[in-house]
C-alpha cells in the first residue's frame, strides 16, 4: 500500500519552518545611473537597497521579506504596516530575487528583482495585481522582460479556458501537447532575449536562472555573447564557473558498463547495466533499485517541481502507472529540487502516488546518468539493464509494452 497520505503531514511541517531574521544596516541610498558602465560601477560600489512599500492592510499587519536561495526562498526580514506604508532596507551586492508577502509563507507573495536602488512596491491583496517600480537600469530592463513574459502566461491560461470545461481524454491530450509547444516557445524567447541584450545584467541573471534548461553548448554561447563589462561582474564570473562545472561533468561522465550476463530472453539489443541509484525518499528513508521488487520494468524519471515541461508530462506518468502497474511496471522519480518543501508539494499536487521518490540535491545521480537537462526518462528492463534513454510521448508507452512482454 502506498504511503502517499503521509505527504500532508510532511508538507505541513515544512511550511511551518521559520528562518531567523537579520537586521539590515542603514546607510545613505544612491540611485543607479542609466548607462551600462555606470550600472556596473554602481553594482560594485553601492550595495544598498530600499524597498518603499504601500499596503492598505490594517496598521500592525506583518509584512515579510524572503530572499531567493538556490531554488527556494528564505525569510530575511519582517516589518509592520503603519499608515498604509512599510519599508525594508538592506544590502544587495548583486541583484537577487526577493518575495514580499503578508503571509509568513515563502511559497506565496509578490516576487521582485532587488538591486542597489530605491524600489517602490504596491502590495495588493490580490498578489497578481501587485506592482513594483524603480528608476534603476536593472529594474527597467527586468520590468520590460516581465511584461513580455506575461504573454506566455496569458497564452497558458487561454489553453485551459479554451477547454470550456470539457476535460475529455482527447482534449487533455491536446492540452499537454499545446503546453509543451508553449514551453518550447517560451524557452526560445528567453534565449533570444539574452542574445539581444548583451549589455544587460538581466541577461546574465536569466542565464543563471536557466542553467538547467539549456545544454552546455547553448549556455556557453549565451555567456560568450555578453558584453565584456557584464562578464566582468562577479555574478557573471560565478555563472561562468557553473557552466564550466557542467562542461567538466560531461567530459568526466562515467563510461558505460556492459552487462556481463546475457539473459535467455535477450533481444540482441545493446543494453548497458543500469548505474546504482540511492537516495532519501520523502520520509527520510534510503531507497534504491533494491527497494523495488525484482523483475519489474522501471521508468527512471528525472524531474523537478520548478521544471514546467516535467510537470506537463506528469499526468501521462500517472496514467501509465495506473495502467501498467499490475503488469509489472514501476516508476522511480529522481527530483533535481533543492527545496524539499517544493518537491513534496509538487508530488502531492500532481498526484504522483507511486512509492519510489528520491531527491538528488547535488545532482550526483543525474551526473552518473549523463543527464544535462530535464525532463529526462530512462527505461530499465526486467534484468536491470538500460533499454531506452531520453524517451517520451507515444514511444514511451510502446516501449513499456515491449519490455513487459519480455
């Protein structure tokens, strides 16, 4: 029997987690200049930010400030509303994503890019109606980017509204195909935006945000296309180190190990032995291939809560698991999340009720299998050999059917 109901308890415990607040030094704030050269100098020499907020909530309403750290947010400050106003002061050595919220929940709130400038925020009860404004070059560029990205959000909503409540199997199938096409269009837009804005800090920021979206060749090309002034920033040098690390992992990828034993039902295909997979499941227990009964056809699915295309394919995996589980099919999900709360929330929200989930925070498992980008799916046959890699769509179900018959 699945242990899935226990997720509600685990998720609740993560959402109650609270980070320590940190006090912020108060200094004189200077607005960044408009040119690229002055922008770079400002980022290096003046690290102060001031968030001036407006909220029509009652006086003494708590306002919380969260800062992005890896793939999650951490609470860094809090204040209270007074005469419809609130403010936060602090340091921003480099621009970073922050989240402002009236709820002490890092997963909810109004996200803004904070740099060394004065940022005016109107916090609406309806978060999606909140706004931010600043005169700095970074803020203007980021707001321009966000306004263009809104088009994709609207297109996504239109796909759902277009169903008009008709959730037939045919419509759901088309919806998933349309969503995948939309994600591809969005990724292409981001890549083009980076290329078209070589003098923009936002372009460098977007490379960092999409370090797992694009392959190493694309990342290196995008990074080399940045202007010398932008590449000279510390954050850009950090991004370069991330790309170098990704490139080195590909070069040092472990060699394929050939299966030593040829089974009687071997089809003549070349199938290397699957590498070991071992990690902690949502309950803190260590699981591996040995945790799955022998003789199963196993789909190893590399995914993450923040990966749109991954989430789009989850309904298909749920349907496949339900259809073929009784015939000897199983799924082992390997999450590339770093934030456990988001991982657990996504498992619950998408209804991934199978028992085998591990989190791969340091990408050790992904490295062993040469996974550069996600989603990435691998099929393991009944003998523990890799039968198919990077397989999806109708080919995935056909291959599952073949392997179950062996």
